């Protein structure tokens, strides 16, 4: 369903009529006049207060909490608050700001609305697996409607960090390994959150994070060092940030890591030279949680020193550290920061509030009627369920074990089978798990009286109780007090009575996400033993694998006929999984990460450079070539991969011309036919390789894609337009160029199984 069609079915708030002065873009003369007048009345303390973002409320993302928030608001020392949930609570706090402070400047209210509010969509990594930009934009739109209905006007999303190392837990929060796809998703998310007018009270301001390079942390360990060339930054890691900035995102968040040896929060080259001057970003920059204070651990000085460093670099708002409000006045007196820098930061915060319409009506997001009628609605839930079904990736289906039939006796076995709290996935801070179904409940509802569904847990997540506790926080704990033998015996009794087994296995939701790095990505020991025992029963087994990252599934792929990766599908995950398990929908998710055969292959990504001694295709090991002794170089499942309940035939790839100039275009076309027995969607992917360049170029790069729907027997011709923009890259001098020469065009259902044609770009 296209975006324009769904708009009529979702419960979106009407746009309130606004004075022209409140409908502003950066540089608007009326806005400038208003803010000039306001800043002319502000004391230094009040200006610094606008740069201060403490935390309050029921939901806290870290250990620190600022005290006496109300008193600080009255004295003008707070610019905004975050993770306070509920219209009544937010109204009470906003009232303090606009009725009890001297200048009555309204507050911003932010929240980590990462993949939905109470209607929770699949985790961002899963959303990317849909390759459906309309659906992704709608997910952000629904999130904006619900969050704004509950008083939130600012979301700390989208997270657009490229990740090539699945050990990093926050892979779950991003869009995978590819900069082109990540850029398109970044644009879609910004559009969904912000709409066309931020003063519309059903929109929220986006905050792009984490700027920059956070996904490149060494060893996949959260908060760790990042060190890469600027050539790599611009070609692989920067594009999604740039796309989000150009899409009009209102704010950016700094990352925890260093960039060129300087923490991002204090890196002037990053925040001023690149973000503002090179990309033209006009919004404001906020730190991540306590990032200013954490620069002391990086060896950048005490709180006063690092606060001055951050302001001078281009950081505008301090989240929680109290560095700006506590030290910048002293630094100003000592000449370490300028009044111009403080004014510039203050102005950016005030401009954001102006664009959101808060000066026109500080209570515009606080309509109790909206809170009662626009959150977790039937229309929003239907959209979340529909979207979730598009994200599941069928990795294996030997013997067409799937889809299941609604008949006989089905045994659901595994620790993830009956846990509603884990369905939404990590970073679902506004979720109300009491409203959500477990997979067990959803399966019973799906089969009705046509089949019998029984459940046994079978095992805990792992044998190590401490490890499971580390990965099972925030009310997601499911540890069972029974012995391992009792759990397994129950599972085997349940399996013995069944015709088919559905094994719900994998990670809990909090085994991925922030500070959830893993050194071993294979299936946990207790679950592997459970599956081994179930396999010995001889019953057909379908693996339903939950994860927030690419995991190592080599053993599973060798031993089981059917594997459906369902990631974490959100509040409607249970029903959506059943939609696919029972064939109401054909699986159509395609991988946006390369799934490794071994954790030792990481970092692993499809768009790599060749070495001077590349391994021959199809080879395992050749001495004096770039390879491993114990595993081949290829992923277990390649980028772009995913099976369907039908089959697709690709006709010959054709190019409209054998050459083009930089001003011209070439059309690449292929006819795709649904050759199976059910209607389904396919994702047709276009890759390009620059054969000779002034710098080494990747073996292939995604440059376009189409998600198409085909009825059984139907054919469609898919055409891609290749122009100079699709051939450009940053050279060694960081010039964005396309260079004459030979190019290969590759089209197929994934990055591995492609047809190849060539053309020449003429000088």
C-alpha cells in the first residue's frame, strides 16, 4: 500500500492553523526578528539554560539523573527534557516553563522513539530487511503521530550508523552494512517523522544519530575507538548522515567515539567543517548521554575544558552532563569560549522551538483527546503487522516444509515462544508489553479449531545464569527456575505428541542493542542442546530465529530444513510471524547484512575491495592468497539474500547502450517472472562495479533496487536508469567524481546471484 493511501486510514491529527510567523524555515525573516528580540532580553544564564538537556521521568537511559529539575526550569536553566512519558506529566512540566520562568520559553520534550511508540514496529535492522521505503516512511509517520499525541515533539531517531561487524549490539538499531540503502532509509525516516511542516502537531523533529562512525567501533565493542581514513568515511560511512541532513532533519546527535583521535562531541572538523559547511546543515547538534563529561576519560581535560571544546566544535546542547550550564560562564570570563559561540548555539535551539510552533502554542502537543484516540489504534497495529511480515527473511526451506498447514498437532518449543515482553525488541521504551501477544498465543489464534498448538519452553536462553541476566534487562527476563533436565524432558514429551515442531530460538531482545556486544554469535549452548535433542525425534522442525543482528547459523543451516529469521518484529510480531508461517503471506525480507559462517570473518561486508591476491571464486584455500585456513571467505548467506514461497525467473539483462557520457544515461532492464504457485514480492537489485579507478574500487556496490509484487505466473520488466550520479565516488582528494572507463552492471535477487553486462563511460 502506498504512503498516500495509508494516510487516509491512520488516525492522524489535523494540522492546527498557525500564524505565518510560526511556519518557518531556517533564515525566515520573521523567525529571525522574533528570536533576535527574545535573545536581546536573555541573560547569559538563560542562554546557557537553553543548551541544557537534563533527564527526568519514568524512563531513564543511563545511570545519572539530574536533580531539582523543576527549580532549574523556573530559573531558566533548562532547554528541554527527555524520556518523560504522558501528556499530563509533560503538561505539568511545560506549565512551569511557560508560566513560572521569567521569559516563559517553552521546553523541548524528547524521547527515544526508535521504532514506534506504543504501536511498536520491527527493530530498525529488521525494517531495513523490507527494502520498502514507503512502509519505512509510514512506520516513522505512525511513530510521530503516537509520540506527538502523548506530548513528545522530538525523537532521537533515525540511527543511521553503517555497521559491518555484527558483534556490535547496536547493529539492531541501524540499517545494515550498505551506504546506498542506508541513505534511502535515512531520508524515508526523516520524511516520516517531520512531514512537510514541523508546526503540524502530528509531526516530531528527527535527531540523526550517531554522528559519526559509531558503527565502526573496534572489535564490535560498544563505545570503543573508531579509526579510519577519511576516504572510507566519505565513501562508506558518511552517506546516510548526509542524506538525512539534506532531507531536512532538524537535529543531529554526536557519537561517543573518537574521530581522527578527537571525540566526536568535541570535533570541530566533523561538526562544523563537514556537517555545517560542507553539507549545509542548519539545525542543532545535541550530545549523546553524558558525552561531554565522558571526554575526560578520553584524556581531553576536566569538565570545564571539555565543555569549552564541545561548544567551540559546534555542539549546541548538552545531554545530562551539566557541563555547559555549569562551566561555560567561567570559560567565557577566561576567554576560552566566545559570546558569539554561545549565542549561535542558543539561537539554534530557539529556532527549533519556533519551527515546532512552541512559541505560538507551548501546549500544542498536549491535547488529552489525541492521547486517548491516536495511540495503539487498530489502523496503526494493522500497519505494524503488515510491515513486520515484510521483514522476515526465509534463509532455508528444503522440501518446502514451509508454509505450515493449519491441521494436526503443532508443538511450539523454545525459550522465545511465550514471551510477549521480548517481541517488541530492544529500544522500545514506550512499549506496553501487557498489550502484546506471545508467539504461542498468536499461533493458537491463527489456527483456531483447525489444529492443536502445544508449548514447552525446552531450555533457558543459556546455561550461564549470569550471562542470561546480562542480556535480559528492563522487564524482559524469562529465566526459568526448573532444572535443565526438567525443561528438556517437558519439551521431548511435547514433541512426541506433535506432527511438526516450531522451534522459537535465538537471542532475547536485550542481547542486542546498546552495550550488548557479543564475542560469540553462535547459538547459545542450552538451545543448541535442545535442538539436538529435538532433531533426534525425527520430527520435521522449523526454526524461528529471533535476533537483533546477523548471527552465525552455520550449524543450524547444516542440520535443519527450514529457517525463518524474524529478528524482533514489534508489538504485532506474533500475528505477523503466523501470517508468514501459515502462508497467508510469502516471506519477502532480504538481508541487509552479510551473515557470517564464523565470527572470525568479521567485519564482513559485500562491497569490499579486492586484494592484490584475491582468492579464486569457489575456492576454499589457496596458499599465498587472501583467505583463511579453516573457513572460506564467503558469507553463509550473502547481502540481499532471501527466499520466498514461490520462485522467480530472471530473463536476460539488457543495456540500452554500450556507452554513455557523464551527461547521458543507460537503461538496464530485466524481466522477472513469478514461476511458482503463489503471489509474492521480489526485491530486484542493481549493483555496479567500476573496473579501473584512480583509487581501488569495491567489487560491487548497490546502486538501485525495486521491490515489486507479482501474481503467480505474472511477469514484469524492471528498468533502472544509470546516470553519472550512480557512478560517483570520493577520490583520494575527497572530490566527488565519476571517472571514464569500463563499468560492470549486475542485476539479480541478491549480491551473489547476478547477471553481468558492461558499458563504457566516455570522457
